[in-house]
C-alpha cells in the first residue's frame, strides 16, 4: 500500500571510438563494474575531493563502441569470454566493410532531418523512467520460446556455450529498446511491450548471433586463425593457388610449417578443397559455400 514519492535514478551512455580502451588497465575491475552497472540494481558509490561522496541508487550504463578483431583479441587474455560481460554484449560483426569510399560525404538534408528527430527522441527518453511490463500474449510467447532451446539457438559454436543459457536478460533489454524506440516516450511507458515488438526483438537478436561467434573466433587465442581466414578470403578473391604461391604471399604472417598447418585446417574444415588435376601442381581452391 506504499506510495513511491521518489525514484532516484542515474543513467549514462558512452559512445567510444574504441571499445577496448576501457580495459587497458585493471581489466578485472572494469568487468566487475560494467556487469554491475549493466544490471542496474546494485548501488554505486563514487567520490571526488571537491564534491565528496555520491551515491547512485539505480545506475544504468550503456556502451556503444567499435573495435577490430586485432584489438578485440587483447581482451582474450582477460578471460572476457564466458564472463558476465560477454553475456551482456550485443555484438554486431561484419566480415568485411560493406562499401569503400575515399572521403566521408557530407550529410544529406534527409540525414540531417533524421538526426534531428533522433536527438529530440533521445532528449524525451531522458525525461522518463520507471518499469515496463509485457502484454500477457507477449509474456506467454516468450515463456514458450525460452523453454525450448532449439527455438532460440542460431549457432551452436562452442564459444557461445555460456552466452545462450543467459541471453534472456539481454533480450529483455532489447525488447525495452524496441518498445521505446517509437512513439512518444511518456505514452510508451504506460503501454505494455507487445507480441509484435517481442518478435521483432528476437529477429534482431538472432540476426546478430549468426556472426557472433566469428567475432570471438577471429580474435581468439590461436593467432593462426586470423591468418587462415585471410588466406581463405584471398583465395576467394584471387582464385586458386598452389602452395608455393601461398607461402610467397603469406610468409610475412606465418612461418612455413605454420602455413602448412593452416592449409591442412582449411582443407579439413571445408573452407578450401584440393585440386589434384595436375599431381605435380596441386591447387588450393576456395569453397565459397563455407564462410
């Protein structure tokens, strides 16, 4: 029968050019902090000499950052995979740039208008807080969907072994983001999250998951894996090549015996096949059906 008279709340969104810059020093402490701030239910205390101590009751922290496989690889030594942080990351991965452009073009009038709309919407979002609920239809759908692991697994890659059983909390946040992305925020706070919004969020999450393992694999602890992927890509782009040509092209990245291990792996994994039409000049041919 109590009545809420105050809702102490603090939120922050950080946009980083390089996501891994937060983990250069004291990575373990950074992981613990980000996990707690992401969850948002653990009081956070900070202090400065001039302002004294500040207590934040309901912290909410969002990070948006870009990185590269080579920089992402540095996180492996801090055991990021399998931690709470790993399960809280929504990873959008692309194996290559979508397009090439010499210069960044100026914004079009349409883009500027869209940016204004987004900024106005974000400003309105900053003025609302509180809890959201699912419609009964959406809740029943999510309950049934989550009860069957086969429904919610796009990839069974071993590097996602700790992610899949815990991604329901990530889906909750994605559903909230989807719900609040359209409409007047104050009005949306009073409306339940619908089944259509839940289904949209699931599709979004699964589309990201298709390549999630690739992000971890290309930045994994086996330093030969990125070289293997570059060789496979080079064969796709330039056509078949024999061992001599491959060694000549990639010796700067791996020793000759390592390149033999890579070629064996590419053949075993089906990423390349051997063409022995000329037994004296065996060619390695890319299999375009395997990414």
